[in-house]
């Protein structure tokens, strides 16, 4: 049995990649999947949301990618989110990325190779990626079975640059034929706003698959993050929480997740 690996990617910043990946990790864990969250963004926002703001894990992903620590050593099982284990990131990941890029024959399959040994321990591995079509994002897509693209609704530039993202996914498929474009997820959506309606109307022109459920524009997302919680921990009944649960189920179906990891 092997975990499915799911990446959330978009080279635009602020589109809710991290918010979505953390909250989907929580929703999947609540649905009974054993989840590993891997932060590949040197900003470490995902690490803070999963592990807490006060400390960083002693061993983080850059040491694993550099071959200095084993992946098992980097996995933190006790996080703020029950059922979600973490491999965190710190700003040092930015430096490692630069160093690796300067290395002849630097490989986009480093992450894939490292994850192999833990794929039978989890049902799903979630990869949060940086806002760039970079070496780290290439490593994420080389390791992923499925990539979802969060798209910020109502932003005039929401879909500008989609071609670059899709071209990057195509290139990733040449090294990773397993990779499937799971689809776009509309985020920060406010159905009352004209620009949001426009984004929703045209997004299907850019993506073959668009998830039926959207992450609404919601103050509860920001408020939950301010107190170090997922939105489901903050208020299980709010609209954003209900949508997160449904998005997670769509993702589970599209990515073909199964619950097999041993307890
Ligand atoms: N659905 C939402 N409604 C309102 N604010 C949101 C929503 N999703 C994310 N945000 C806020 O938008 C900002 C960027 O989100 P983040 O998940 O960090 O994006 P990314 O990882 O793509 O850079 C954060 O301040 C976050 O709290
Ligand atoms: Mg982020």
C-alpha cells in the first residue's frame, strides 16, 4: 500500500495554497486518513500553522533534502492537528534551494526518493509549495500523484499566467508520468462580487477540471490562523469549514485516496 501524494501549487502568492493545504490536511485526518504534511515553502507558513508559532521542529525538510538527516527523523507526529504529521521548513530551505540549483546534475527527484520510504506509513502526503515555478516546486511535482491549483477568485489577474503553470505541469509529467492535474480550486470566493462571478464563469476555459466546491472569502480563515487553529478547530459550523470538508472529499475522490495505513 502506498500513500497518494497531493501538491497544492500556483506560482502566485497569496492565493490560499497554504490555507487550503493545511485545512484540507485537517479535514482528511478527520475523515480518517493518515496524513503527512510536507512544507516546501521557505516562508514556513504551513509549518507554523501545523506546528505552532512559538517553535520550529528540530529537524526540517532542508536537512532531509541535503542528505544530512533521514526523513524519519524529520517527521513530527505530535502537531496542533490530530492525525496530521509534519515535515516542516525554515528559511534555510531558500539557501539550500539556491545551493542545489548551482550543483551540476541537481535532481528534481530528490524529494520523491526521500518520500519513498514513508509512503507505506501514510494514506496521503500533502505538499505545500512556494509561490514560484522553481526547483522546489519541480521537486514537489516530480513526487506528486496529483496537483491542485488554488485560484484566487475576484482578482483581476487570477488567471493570468495559468499557461505558465500548466506548461510547468506538462514538463513535470515528462519526468513523472504518474502526475495528474487534479483541477483548479476557486479560493477567497465571494459570490456577491462581480469580479468573483467573472472568475467563476471563465475558470473552466483554463482548466479541464474545476472543483464544484469553493473556498469562500471568510474572516474565519484569518481569525482561525491568528489563534493557531484550523478553521475546523475554530468553528466547525462556519461556511468555510463546511466547504473545506466538501473540497477535501472531492480531492479524496479525484486523487483516489484510500484508508489503509496501519493505526
Ligand atoms: N478563504 C479565505 N478568506 C479570507 N482570507 C483568506 C482565505 N484564504 C486565505 N486567506 C488569507 O490570505 C492570505 C494568503 O493566504 P495563504 O494561504 O498564505 O496563501 P499562499 O500560500 O498561496 O501564499 C493569508 O493572510 C490568509 O489568512
Ligand atoms: Mg503559502
